[in-house]
């Protein structure tokens, strides 16, 4: 089909719509009476709540670390310290998401908005990976010094911690978009809330490809 | 229903540009019910953004940006937001004839079908191209360079041409 035929075909569709499409003014007017915020804007209160709670939790833990510095066991102190560091990163991601929400405007250019929305959703995967990373501290923070007097207990403890560390590191490095089709990924991240996350990352890559792919092609044309 | 001046003005804008809203919704939703929901969502987002309309852009550019952004986000979403927040069940836009020709082999039906098979961004690009927008207008709506638009349009047109040829032969 020639280009002109294609355009003419579309114009015929346009004419058909022109003649037959009717706006139901009453229904459209009802929309103007709905008192809600935009899709993205409605996420703001929840995000702010999450950030406030996270900051309070971090402050409390910092206080605990400060107060127990002289007498807490090293296991307790360092476990909590690691938790604070990782949780601070997680809070940072939530703040980044809040900034993205505030910046998102549906009337901006398609790629700009979709890139922002996809980053917003896709960063949820980073939060999950960070949460996996701090799993081992739950096996170490309550270890008492006297446990090491009993070789059996200490061996069991070390084994459990090693398993947790290996699993946490493995999950941190492998919970990536590239593994989305793997059975373990689908098993761990199953449920309706994960599909949009995976789709968002897919979209980010598509945006990237769209920009670089087309740029490469035009460069090739110039060279040839 | 008594409307304020903004609402009345908004309805006039929607009325004059209803074709854009319908065509975007039709390109992203084959299912009639989904399309109805998408039209409702686009109209709602247009209304929410209406007070912030920036006159440096053409009205159609502003409408395309919002409609396409909503359509692509809506398309990606798993759960339909309308189930929770939208009280409307009636249609906003009605087509007084069948929305597609009954002849499934017609060129227009095939064109719609081919457009729906394109990836989301390609679909937006093709829609704007068929609407007769210039490369720089398309670039402004999408947020990419005009040369990027030209490369992509060329590639999609070739894809469409091949599909038509295959189908007809």
C-alpha cells in the first residue's frame, strides 16, 4: 500500500468519526464534578507516611546505637548498624520516588512522563533487593557472647548465618529484570503487584532502545 | 446540571477534540468496555490538568500528550482504577454507527489491526503520523528528536506495507 493510500484511508476514518461521533455532554459534565486527585498524585499521602515512619524508625535505631555503644554485644550493635545503613538506602529510594511523583505531569512529552512513571514503578524492585540484603542481620543481632562457649551452638549459628548471607547476596544480585522468566523469580515475586513492576522495567528498556536504536539507524544512514 | 465557566469551556474543548480521544482509546483498547473506561480516564485526566494548560503549546498537542500518556499507563496497569473511584457507567463518547466496518478484510479494519499490533510507542508514533502531524510536531508530543521520528516512521511504514502485501497476497 502506498503512503498516499494509507493517509487517504485514515482520512476516511476521520470523516466517519466526524459524522458519527457524539459527545454525551451530561456524562462528560459529571466528570468535572468528581473530586479526586490525579492517579499519580493519589500516591503522595502514602509515600509521605512511609517516609515519615521510616525516618522515625531510623532515628530510634540511631538513638539505640548511640546509647548502647558502650555495653551492647558487637553482634547486636553491628547488626543494627547494618540494618540502619540498608534501611537508610531504602528510605532514600522512597524519597526519590516521592520526587518522581511530584515531577510527573501527564501533559509533558510522552517519553518524559513514561520514563518517570516506569522509573517510579521499577524502583520498587530495588527496594525489594535491599530488603533481601539485610535478611542475615536477623540471625546475628541476638547472638550472646556466651554462645561461643558451646561449640555445637556456635557451629549451628555460624552455619545459619552463612546460609542467610549467601541467600541474601544471591537474591540481591539475581533479583533482576533479566531473570523475570525464571521459576524462582516468579515464585518469590508472584502476585498482581509485581507484573506492573516488571512491565515498567520493560518499558524503560524500550524507551532506551527507542532513543538509541533510532539514533544508531540515522547515523548509519548518514555514514552510508 | 449547573456548570461553572471552566467546566463549560472544558466541555467545548472536549467536544471539538473528541475524535483525538476516541482514536487514541481505539488504538490502545480493542475491547469495548475497556475503551469506554479509557475514554473516561482520559477525559478525567484532561479535566484535572485543564487549569494548568500551558498556552505555549497547541491545544491538540496538550490533548495528545495527556491522552497518549494515560492510554499507555492504562494499558500497563493490571487493575482498573475506575472500579474504585469512577461512579460513571455511561459512555462519554458514542459512535452512532458500528465502530468498525463489518467487512473484516477491508483495508481500514486491517489498518486498525496492524496499528494495534505495534508496540506502544510505535503505535503512538503511527497514530500521530496518520493524523498528518509534521515530524517536529510529533517530536514535541513524544519528546524525541525529529530525526528520530523520521527514522522510526520510515521503519513502521515499511512494516505496515509488508503486512498489507502479505495479507493481500
